C-alpha cells in the first residue's frame, strides 16, 4: 500500500444472514482513501453507509474481498489486533452516542487516553482542550442524562478526537445538532483535518456537511455509483 493510503478496499461484499437467507448490503465495493482526505459517504437510507464504516473500523467483517486500513489487512487480524488499531489510530462518532452513563462529560472524553496509557497531567490538558473545541466547558462535570441530545453528541465528538487519531469515522455526526452547532463542529473538524492531516469519513444525509467535504462518494443499493473530488474553488 502506498504510504499515503489510509484505506484500501477491493471487491468488498457484505452479506447479512436474514432468516434462512442472506441480504447483500455491499455488493462489490472498491475504494481508496488517502491521508488527509475529508470524505462523505452519501446515499439513501439503507444504501450501506453505516455497514461500510463499520467494516473500515473493524467493528464488522467483510463476507468477501480485501480491506486494508492504516497499512494493516483486516482480513486476518484478531479481534484484539483490531481493537488495538482502533484505540490508537481511530476515532468513532456513532449515530447513537455510546456514552457511559455513570461517567461525566470529562470522564467520558478522558477514557480513550486512559486506554492509551497517557499520564494524568497530559490527560487533563488534552481533555480540557477537547472540551473547549466542542464548547462544553460549562458541562464538564455533568453526566449524560443531564445533557441535551446535541450536548451528548458534542461529548461523543470530543471523545473521538481527544487522542488525535489518524482516521476518524463519523456516522451522522450532526444529526442532533442545530445549524449553528453543526457548522461549529464542522469548522472544528475541518481545522483538525488541515492542521493535523487527520482523515475523516462521514456517513451523512446532512446538506450542511456537504459544503465542507473534499470528496463525495455516493452509495446506492450497496454499490458506489459516484465518486467525485471537490475542488476548493467549487466550494
Ligand atoms: N445486522 C444486519 N442484519 C441484516 N441486515 C442488515 C444488518 N445491518 C444492516 N442491514 C441491512 O443492510 C442495509 C444497509 O444498512 P446500513 O445501516 O448500512 O444503511 P445506511 O446507508 O447507513 O442507512 P441510514 O442512512 O438509514 O443510516 C439495510 O438494508 C439494512 O437493513
Ligand atoms: Mg446509517
């Protein structure tokens, strides 16, 4: 794999068992993503966006084909190897936030740093920075059940970014945010993309996200039907 290739997928097929039969959610996907790309997967509900993100993140496996992520083949890796790859190099923003209810905003965001064995002084510095990015300084000690949907989403976004991953996967990251917060978040993500060369893959329906993307891949019925790079002057 070339050094700036972050994701390389060939002939990916994903079948889910349904009843006694199979449903084919991804039919024959070829895809290459490079370092620093800011890519959106778009397409109708059920077209396979989340399925593709889950496979790239090693949360689900391919039925056929080869998947290489960050210079590692996911085809023959163990569960633990994939978990390690995720923990160190990837960030996830899920449709459902997956926050831990007994932890505060600060503690939820701190978790990836504890898992990566970052010392406490550094953890405090980096969590505070991430909390500031998403504008939650005044909610740092609140637990998720005391937060609005948008605040939960912003906490989840800070948690995905706090360890400065190489690759961030985001499934509808602005689904529960108003226009102002959506644009704020997209500006933060764009800044990280520019400054740290973090690669982003979004699954989204949100028109507000589209204007920030540098590449748009359209899925339909489990196939990539369009893939276009957006030139800066077009935006
Ligand atoms: N575990 C599963 N078992 C069976 N079918 C599944 C499973 N997960 C997904 N599917 C099916 O695969 C197809 C693609 O689902 P996916 O969640 O990837 O769509 P999506 O593009 O993310 O849609 P949305 O925009 O609604 O989030 C859908 O038809 C869905 O019903
Ligand atoms: Mg989805």
